[in-house]
C-alpha cells in the first residue's frame, strides 16, 4: 500500500491557520490547503458513486470504521458534490447536483415559514446541501478547519469522510429531520447501502484548470445513496452555534470523471 502523502501539506496549512489567531471562518481555512500535482497524489473526489470504474494507481489502506476514530470536522457544501441516485445537475452546469425531490416543492409548501427565508448566509428552502463528517485517527477534539484533524504529534493520520446529501424543507415537511434532534452534531445518518471508496478532500478551490490542482489529502469515503429531507430552520440554528465556525456553505468541486483520477470501487 502507498503511504499517505499529505503530511507536508498539513503542516503548511496548519501553520497558515494557526497564524491567524484562530479567527478565520472555516471556508477561509479550507482555502489555504495547498494543491498538488495530480499524477503524484491518490484518487480524487467527488465522483458519480454508481460509476465503479477507476484507474488511479495510488492505493492506500481504508481508514478504520467511524467508531474507532475521532470526529474532527463537520462542514457542508451548497449543492451536492458527489453524484448520487435521485440527483440531477444543478443550473448552471458545473455547480454540483440537486435532489429531484425538491422539484415538486413549491412556495405553497413553505406557507407560514416564508418561502424566501435564508439561513447560513444565503441557503434557502428546497436548496440541496451535502454534509461531510470527517474522522481522524489523531487524538484531537472537534474544531474549525480541516487542520483540526491533525496534530503536531499526528501529522499523517488516516481520514474517513461520511457524506449525506439533504434537501432543505420547512418544519413539518413529511419525513423531514431536525439536525439537533437527530444528533447530527456528532453522528451522520445511519448508513443505508452507502458506497465506500478511496478518494480525497474536495472544495471549489480545486476547480482551477491545470494538472497541478488536485487534493493531496487521502481519505476513505462513505457516501449515502439517497437524498434526505432536513429542516432549514434546524440547519440555520447549527450554523449560528457550531464549534467548527461553519457559518456558510463551501463551494463545490466539479465532478471528477477522468478514470486516471479515480479509484476503482470493488
């Protein structure tokens, strides 16, 4: 198995984050992650989870299950990054994917709650978000920045990312979940045929063209196969209070489709 290659990048981005005195919002921390040449790092994410093809030669061991790891970071993206069943391309193209369930939702469904209500700095009813719970083998506590998953004595951890796509609903929407009541501050939704694969971290910073703009962070992914309804109000309350300084969604990285940049899914 290939060794992880992200220690030097974690040191640099941690220094950048620490050098701000801890005042950066989470998206600013993530923007300081250093890209790497695509041919030297492992398979990339996001991907179409139903496409099992991949030719990337870099292999690394899957991270242990979540119960053996420490939760270090939770963040979310506006629109889904990974393509899952029940999602279609967002408009404009290249801006991720949206859940098909929201197509049948209308302002009528939001009566009494305000169809134009926004939370988390411009996320609204029936928008799609993809939430990532990041786990590490380092002995750390949850904190802002992906660099919270590392420590001075643990520079080369194994990372696991659990991903769930949600569409945001009014309170009382059928089968909609409340963030706090469901315990999403600590745990992702229960797995339901999740697709597991080797990949990388994500984010729109990797959309810049060129062969030297891939994520150096290797991670084991577990992506849920279906969209779930989540109440907008409960996500808004989390944005106002969470320990990760997640006040607004991150941008999406365009879908990775080149087989040379993807791992084969068994």
